[in-house]
């Protein structure tokens, strides 16, 4: 699975700015069989692990997280940009490679009885997923693992997760 996934990831040079190679997941999403295998692989990985919620990071993480939650028969929790959730939220700010941002989650989205997997499409610097982990911990839930479709090994995200002893899994590395 892992080795064949890379053929479904398109590299776009100098996007969103010069010097950046954007890893585009839309070819993977457009291939029903490949997308299905991706979700099935993740569902098999987390089967029988007591997972109660799949947490997805806006926006591309939602695509994989909702499909995985459905496949596993568990709930989905969105982590969104500020001002996008209608009820009371908790928030965590973080730094990107090109600025600052924040994630929010409904205060009642998770509880101490939840065991979660957090999913995003890409691990780069790690700032977004670390903010998400803090929200999960603030809610009192247990983080089982972080999962990524793509990991960029030349950026500090892997090292940051390793330094914090956070379990993670990735399907494709560049």
C-alpha cells in the first residue's frame, strides 16, 4: 500500500510560492480504488484498538478523517480555523512556516472516555498537529496515534513529534 501510494501524489513546483514543492492529493482522491484502499488500510490499522473518535484537521484532513470514521463506525470531530464552529469552542494558536494560525474545537466534542486518532493529509513542520493534540489533551481525551497521508522528511515535523514522544503513522514519505 505505502509504496504504491506515491504514484497518486502529484508534485507541483513553486506552489503556493517559489521554492515550495506542493504535494497534491487530488489524484489520489480522483482514483476511487486508490482512495478506497487508503481508507481500508487505515481502518484495518485501527480496528480493535478501542478508537471512539477520528479527529480531522481542516481542510484536507477532513476528507480522510470522515471516510475513516464512517468505515470504522465511530464519530468524527473537526478541528477548524477560528470562527468556523457555531457552538462554544476551545482554541490553540500555532506557528506555520509562513505565519500564525489557530485551531478550534467544540468544548463538548471529546471527553475523558474518548480514544482518538488525529488525521491530516500532510505532516510538514508539525505545528498544526501539535496544536490539535493540545486540544485533544485539553478535552481530556486519549490520543492513540496521529496519522498522515504524506510526511515531508526534510521539514521538522517528524523530529518535533519524535521529540515529544507522540506516536504517528504515515502512508507516504517525500
